[in-house]
C-alpha cells in the first residue's frame, strides 16, 4: 500500500502496488473520477530483482518543513523525507527557443515568465549547500532552456563559488551549436557536463517530439563541446512509436563520440493529467521495456541482467565513508525502482564493416561479490583495530583480481588497478579515471500522476530548489507544485521586455 495521485484532479489517494500476469500494476480510486489502473513495471521478475537493493534511510538533519500533513502535501523538504539531495536542480527560466509538445516547462504555454534573479538563485544554491549533515554536491541548471539567459556563464561561476563539486546544464543545445564561443566560456566558468537532449540519430524523432529537424544542430553542439573539452551526456526522451526503435543506434552514436560523450541517460516520457488513460498505457515505456529494447538492439551484447538500481552501489559509498572515518558525503540511496544503470566498454575489431562488441562491466567483474566484499570491509573498519584501514586495503588488493574474468575483459583495461585507485584516492578525479574508459548507460523513469508512488517520492535524491526556500523532490515538483511555484514567482509574459 502507498499513496498516489488522481490523474485528473491531483488529489492524493490510497493506492495498491501489486503483481498480475507477470507485471507490476498500481491501482487507486478517486471518489469523483473513478478507478485508475496503470503499469508500474512491465516485468515482475525485474521489479523483484531490484528489491535486493532496498536503500538505507539518510534523512537531512535540518528539514525545511516541520509537522507535515503527510506526503506529498508538504514538500519542502519535510521531516518525513528519507534522503538528502544528491543532485539539486534550479530552473533559471521557463523561456525556451523551442515549443516541444512533450515539455512540462514552457513560458509560451503558461503565458507567464518565470526567471529568478541572480540573488534568488544564489539563495537557492546556498539552501542546497546548507543541508546537513552533507551539503548538496551537484547542481543542474534547467528550465525552460537555460542558455537563453545571457548571464548563464555567471550563474555557472556562482555555483562553483558556492562550493558545488559538479555543475551541469540541461539543454537542447541550439545555442551551443550556434555560438561556438559559448561552450568555451561555460567550461572556463567551471561547467562540468552538458546534459544534452538527444532523441535520435535521424530527423524523424525530432520532428515528432520537437516540431522540427534538430539533428544537425545537435551534432554541431557536440562538436563545439568537443572543441571546448566540455563533457556531454546524451538524454533521449523515450516515446513509444517515436524513437524506441533507435535505442541501440543512440548508444552506438555515443560510443562513436566517446572522446567527449560520457554517458546516455534515457528518460521515458512522463504524462500530464490531460493524457487519456488508454493512451498512457499504449505509449508507456517502463524500465523493463527499456532494458528489453537495449538487449534486442545491441544484439544481446548488453542484457537486461547487466543493469542494477543506483541503490546497488550504496556499498561503495559506505566503504568510502568508512575509510574516511565519517558518513559518506554522497550516497545514492534513491528508491530501488527509480532507475537502472550499467557501465559498458567497447572492443573494436578494426573492421568498419562489422559491429564492434559491447562489453558490460558485469561480463568481466563479479559486481555482486564486489558489493558484498565492500560491505564486509566496511564492517571490519567500523569495528576498529590498529591500522585497520591499511590492512583492509591490502586485503582488497588481493581480493579484487579474483573478481575478474580476464578472458572477457577489454584487453587494455586494468580494472583491479582502477578500482584500487578509486578507493585509495577517493576523489572526483579518480572516479573520472574510471569512467573515461566506459560509457554509463542508464535509465531514470520519472513519475507522473498515473504511476505516482509516495514510497518512491520519499526516497528521491533529485530535488528542485525554489525561490521561497523549499527543496522539492523532482516528481512531486512536476506532478504537483510546478504550476503554483511559477505562478507565485512569475510575471505575465506580455509585461516582459525580453
């Protein structure tokens, strides 16, 4: 049992998540609008497999909302939230240079301009950094389209001034394509990653989802980021019948440009309450659907079982925290059903006429045994003893090679050395050394009113900061709060000179 929302009136409702015919469904009934039954995960087996990695509870010590009336009514963060903020989001504008029919943030549609001032944005950054016991480490500027702000370079520098380790922008890339100097300026200001909307490798998905062919401009944006040395993550919005047949091609495109593209984060489209229920079920792409598409379109190189929930790597955070002698500063303790990911390497055969082989990390590294070992190491360190950390690292140096299937790993990859380097240096750069040889393939399925699950919301780690001092989980922001926040802090569009 959980809480969900009515897709028509957004009223919180009691809901049941249950298994039927090999699928996981969510059911709720609104007194006014009737019963709703929707697919949560299309595979009960994969849903149950993810349950092996139920995350810990690590609430913030200084929630903004006390005495909550119950989730999801008082997001802010409230005292009942079970995670801290790993990635903070700030919408710096709701203006955009596109009018995408699938977008949830659009000034033209709302008729109002939402554009926080620099002072308001600095306050939001500080609210995220003031969370206890650990400040938010990463920030993403979003919108609307953040590059339409003339002061975006200043905002990136501001985030670095406030102590964020990682700064990224979510963008359609059009201005990065048209202004070659902009990626360089952003890089110099401290931007780490361009989170680039990228829906396919042919014109058709863009025409259907964005209203025009944007492929050449996407490629130009990537080329300009390459010149600037600015890393890119591709972000396809996955829509059934629009681009679900291009999952494998998008992954191939990423590997073809792996000198500058570090990952692909697929995001199945979320549906607004205006979408008819029968169309939602027809068009829904769940996480298991995505995994099946990957397996089919990589010709079995990357299988559904090669993916794990982000919460699976909590053992890594715990071990690093034990080595540091304190709670880990970053813990991916999001709900086990929020997403999946895996690292994939490539083995090239030098023949342009044949497909290169993709090799998931799970093919040559026993990751489940690694997670088990790291938890055992953490237990030993936490129990104490003379020189325990050095002795554990010495033990790890002997254990790690035993986890590796040498016949399956890429020829030039020294994975045991990379792992030891990550755990001994425990730095941002060490993680970068690991990821530069691999492509992170992931899927984050954000909820809408149809599949909204309070249990997931309580364990959200991606949060919006708002001008009134609140910090709101991603899925409640877009399902419940966006309209009221923008109404409160916006002006009629016609009154703006911009």
